[in-house]
C-alpha cells in the first residue's frame, strides 16, 4: 500500500481529520483505524480480508472510508457493498454514505440496488388494472393505492408504499419475477423501473446491494444483470456471517409450486384477454393449479422444512409429484400451439420449458453431493437441491475476479478462530483480523445463567420462564426483549405473561417486524417476545432496552434437512459434525442475540441465558469464551437490583 494511501486513511480517522470535523463528538478508536488500514491494504493489493469487529468498533466507517479514498478519476473502479438486510442497505445508502461523502468532499456516484421483487412493473400493473377478476376486496383497495403512488414515483421502489402492508397479496400482481418478466420484448421496457435502477448501478462507482441479490447475480440466475458484479474491483460484505448458507442456496436449484401457480395465473390472464379462442389454455392451467393445491395438501398444515429424498420414497408423494409433471407437460403442449401469437404467451412457453427441466432435477433425488429438502409456506411447497460444499466454487470465483474481497461482521469467530467461516467458503488464505469491542462489559453488563430451570421438554418450562422474567420486567420497567428458539414456547410464555403482568406485550407474528419495533420504542413499558429474525440486525439503544432474556442456546433443529445432510457429509469424511458444524452455528447465532443488548458506550443491561448447558456441558466453555467479558452471576435477584439502578 502506498505511503499516500496509509496517510490519507490515518488522517481521516485522526482527532483533526475528516470524521472529527463531520461528526460531533467523534473520538478516534485504534481498532477502527486498524481495520480501515487493513481494508485499504486489501483494496490496494486486491487480496482477501476477514474481520470480526466487535459491537462499537465502527466497522461501517472503517470499510467505507478506505473504499471512497480508493476511488481515483484517473483509475476508475467499481465497488460493491453487500449487506444482510434491506434495512441495513437503506441505512448505508440514506444515512452513512451521505455523511462520508460530505466529510470527504467526494463526488463519487452511489447507487442502491434491490432485487426485482422490490420494483413496480408498469406492464403487469396495466394488465391487472384491465382485468380484476382474480382480485378480492382488500387487493382491489391496495391496487388503487399502488396506482396512485405509481403516477408519482421516480424510483418505483415499493418500499416507498407506507400505506400498503408489506405482505399484501397485491405485490405479486404488480411486480415481476425472473419467470414472467418479458425483458426487452416488454412494451414498457424503456420506462422500466428495474432497468433504470440497474442502469444507475452500472454507471455508479459504489453500488449498495444485499447478499441475496449478490449471489443471484454471481450464479447468473438473473439475465441482463450478470455483467455488473464481475466488473467490480472491490467486494465488501457486511453481516458476512450470513453468506455461507446464502451462497449454498444460490449455487443450488429450487422448484416451487408457486412458480407453477404463477404460470397458470398468467396463462389464464392471456387466455381471457387475447387468446379466448384457445379453450384448452384455460382448462390446462386450471387443472395444473388444482394439482398444485393437492400437492401442498399432502404436507402438514403448518409451515415446515424436511427431507425431500425421504418424502419422495412415499407412494402418495411420488404419485402426486408425477401428476404435476403430467399436467405441466399438458399445459406446455397447449401453450406450444400458441407460440408467436404474442409476447406474453411466448414468455409463458419459455417458463414451462424451464419448469420441466427444474422438475427433472428434483425428481433425480440420488444426485451425489447434494442435499434435497423442502420447505412449505401456508400455500406452497418449495423443493431445493443444495450443494453440500461451495468452498471450491466460491474460492475459484474470488481468485479469478482479481478483486479485493472484504468480509466483516460482529460475529464471525468461534472461540477466537475464523476456521468455521473460512473453510465453508474456501477462504483459508485470507488475512484475518479480530478486533474486540471497545465497551467495558464488566462495568456495563451482567450475564446471568439461572439455576434450577426445568429441562427444555418439561411441560412446566414456559410457566417457569415467565415467572423468572417477571421480576426482571418489573425492574427494567419493560425495556425487555425475550428471544426464543421456537414459536411454540414464545406463545406459551406470552399467554402466561398476559395474565400476570400489566405491561403491553408485543408478540412477533401479530404485526409486521418494523411495526413491532416502532411500538416497542414508542411505548415506555412494552415487552417484546420474538424468535430468530429478531436475533440480528435490530438496533435499540440506551435505556429503551436494558434486559435481554434468551430461552435456550440456539442450536439448529436436528430435523433441519440441510443440517442433517451437512453432518452426514462431515461424518463420511471422518469428521465430527457437532464440533465442526452444529456448535459453531449456535455460537454465532447466540453472539448475534447477545449483540442486541449493549449498542453504545453508555448502554447498561442484563443478559439472561436460561440454559444450564452453558455451565454444565464441556462445550459451554466455547460459548462463554466467544461472548463478551461480562460480569457473571446465577442470581436473578442480583440482576433485578442492577436493573433497578439503571431506571
């Protein structure tokens, strides 16, 4: 790295530097400067770097500042910043990056790019405006709101639509999928919001994306966009602990009954509007729709994940799956007769061809080195074929790209080692940096592991968890998160607490995640009960959150089919699945949950982990070594007294 680069980066983080001038109360942190210099080096040398930066290090600025400083008009480069969630994407683009641009007086072009499901499709909006037969009353109300907004939006990003619920059924009708997009054949191609967003990204110096979009593009699943990421000279992954599983997913295949139903919906739409003379179109589409429903009904009512190989051995599943092929093939034959009559039916033909090919992948359950698993939603079934090992594929991509790759998160190391993360992605040659949090956890926090709790399968456990929580909720005046590893236990505890405390209870699933968080922050004494999706990416600072109660160590369910397949693979190679896969995954998940509590130098709080295995099992030590150095206790009353001093 050149002297000039080092001094520019060091200068930016110095007491008189650009950040100190731009941010009131900024104080230099050695760990932040160290990380920034290593990031600058990886960008300069086009090498790979893995960094765990504990909460409070300021990792966002530590990668953004060297990224901006590396941009040079004489030697232009493209930088991709990928995050785990759309929320963090928005925060980077609307808050952090503008601040840095101003501080560095940079005129770099920055673009925000989301997946196609986030953009309005003008063509489909017009299509469903003209024929509303399939929409119920609520969807029609939402359609009117979408139409009004569509007339004024510049970006077409449906995130702007605050008056339509996030899970509204109207969105599949007014956005496109890779399957139903007409691409260059679309009459609205010139005005397409997605095309414009991609064009902006193509012209930008820095593009902010999310991991799903990055890997969809890297695996070239999305046509017309595959040239963006290979062009980049720098790849930065924030919340990088998520990318192992996401990479596996995108290097695999998926086949869903929803894709079939969507195809049928669009065929029926074309049949009603322009191909009314082909009666068989409607009949074939309706027949396949019905078979899709029957296929979903074979599975349990509640959404679940399971092993597709095992299900496929059962006669009724094999038979119904074969019926899907028969009906899809019949629809394909009918569509084939209509090819060239219009763009929409040609698009349906291409989709039918692809779906038949994907069907064959899922029927070949004996394929080697793959996990075959399914997951259900209330209405559909998704079948997955996932490679058990992506390290070779990913490592080759990293090497051939000739780019600088930076992977960072507050939770990458297990017992001070990056082995679990690096091995999964073939990154053993990357430079590694482990930076502790600057917070004084001994003074700011307590870790409590309560005694005498019933075992996980005991019928009194939910009651005891609620009883244990009551004095802590009272002492913290409701500034409390209860995080669970299962919905069932969460609801049981919620029922008990509803009878025994007066605080408002906010329970995940009752409303959208964003709404729950807003209410938690607005209501002084609210208590939030939630599961896995609240374990990470949630930022509640100060005395709004002083107590986090975790019901048990977050080991993945042993029934999880992908986990089972990975464990089997490790066994075959003479390894030990528990220490190589299950334990590291659980440690990283727990570190994420713990990270909700102390978010700032002035935060104080109590973390309660209701799982005796932390102190009774040999592997408990691995968890404890991976957690911040908190003051430890087994006494709930002591914890309650500490909380009372905070409020």
